[in-house]
C-alpha cells in the first residue's frame, strides 16, 4: 500500500494510510502499542483500531500524536487562517464570522418542510 494520500482517495483508504504511518512511526521509536497507549492515556484497543485504519475518536488520534511529539506537525498541515491581508482589506479590517451561500447553489434535496402537499 502506498503511503501517499491522493485527493481521490476514499476515507477508508486515508484512514488506512494514516494508521500505517502511525504504526511505522511508533515502531521507529521502538514503542509497543501498549506503551504508546499508556503514554497517550488511551486504551490498547484504541491504538490497535487507529493503526488498523478503523474509526476511533479524534481525541485518541490527538493524544497519540502528542505522545509521539507530532502534535505541532498536524497544525502545520493546515494554513494559518489569520494570514489573509487581502481579505482583511476587502472587509475593512473586520474578521469574517460566517460563510455566505453562493448564488445558484442547489438545495441539498428537492424536498422541504411544507412542500409535501398536505394541508
């Protein structure tokens, strides 16, 4: 299995790739799953599920990253939303608080409350 995550990957494939990377990182640091679970404050079964690419909580994922010393790298993967000088000028220096619906955006479904023909 390739350890790269492509934009067209399914969620299952991305979870499996992340699990494989976490397992390899753990092994490169000579940690057992049990010792990582202790350091992360998580259960052994949660570590096993995470490394197998199965569903687990975001809290467990973040605890494992912290135990491996990788929590800052996760934040580095996301751009800093505060660095937007052009957008701040456009909005008069105000911080944006909500997103606006684009014109012509289709509804999620064609059905809506009160449109079923019942009186």
